[in-house]
């Protein structure tokens, strides 16, 4: 009986060896949720106006608050650090948020992808380039010095550039160049714009949304301080305060035309 048991055990072991090694356990692949299906896109567009008229660059003359005439051959500015506030009070902040608007060249919009699905009630952004990027060395994209919106490594970026021809009481005809910048010190020209949306923006899954702005160039010359071309060139040699005054003026040049 013992011999028979040992024989059966030997046969069992030999059979197991012929079956080969045990197969590895199956690998369980985790299911990764596609979060892009729960995001939206939003387009920011900017339309320049002067005295409530759509800007016609180069050829058309306009009048500022000082009764001086001027044309616009260049109108550029930076929009950065874009944030949207949700109904619960929290904020969505666009990563690496730097955009250059160039109206005469018709580069007047940018798109944010990956906007979380939520309801938004207000927007906040910076006119200009924050101090960190001003001192971070060579940049690319919108911040590339090749865009001619950069002075040098000490002075940093030009936040707003307005150029054209003008005629005033003191100067019958001449060209002008208003370049505003400066990110540190008592005359910093960085300006933050915070605006409530005229209606709640309800970002939906895979939605394509838009916030359309009007940009009033005439605000650069007025409110709270009236600054014409003669005044600008008179004060230019006295120091950077005139740039800060201009930046405070143009902080109010944005208005929201449409949200959808």
C-alpha cells in the first residue's frame, strides 16, 4: 500500500513538471479618466475703438481729449496672468499666461484650452508682464524679444506701445511713440484689471466659449488725468511718472462687449 502511494505521488509530480512553469498573474491596467472631455475652450477677442468708432489704422485721424489730432500706426499691449472666478469664489488661473495683442497687424485674440467645466462670474488679468518674467532672461513665444516689445535686461518689457502721427497746438505735424513699461519702484506701470461678466459664463463639456472686449484707445489720454501729446513730451524728460499716469488711464480702456 505504501509502495502504491509513493508510485502515485511520483506520477503526479512528473505530470506537474511536464505542465511547465505557472503563468504570471494578469497585469491589471488602471483606467485613466479622460479629463479633456470635461473641459472647454474659451476665446478672448479684442476690438480697438477710438471715440466709439472702430479703429481704422494708419490713414484716419482722430481727436483726443486735448483736441489734438492723431493717427494709429501701431497699437500693441500684453495681456497676462489671466484668471476666471467661479461662482463659488475660487479662481481658475491659466498656466504660463502671456499674450501679445497687436491690433494693426490683426493679431487680436487668443484661446485658452482646458478650461474646467464651471460657471464663471468675473475675469482678472494684468496689462503688462509680471516682474518674474521681466528678470528671467531670454523668453520665447509672446515674450520673445524679436516681437520688439522689449527694451533691455534692466528695463524689461514694453507693456503698451502706441505709435502714429499727431498734430497739436505746438507741433503742426510729427510722429509720436508712446512706449509704457516699468515693473518696479514707485512708478511701476503694471496694472490689474478686474471685471464682472455681464452674464454668467457657463462652461460646458467640449464647449467653445468667447469673451469679446472693446478697447478704447481714447482712454489713454484721459480719466483720471488728461494727457495730450504736448503734455506727454513736456513731462517725458522729467522722469517716469508720466508713464505711470498713462498706465492708470488705460487701465479703464477695456469693456466687455459679449459673453457666450
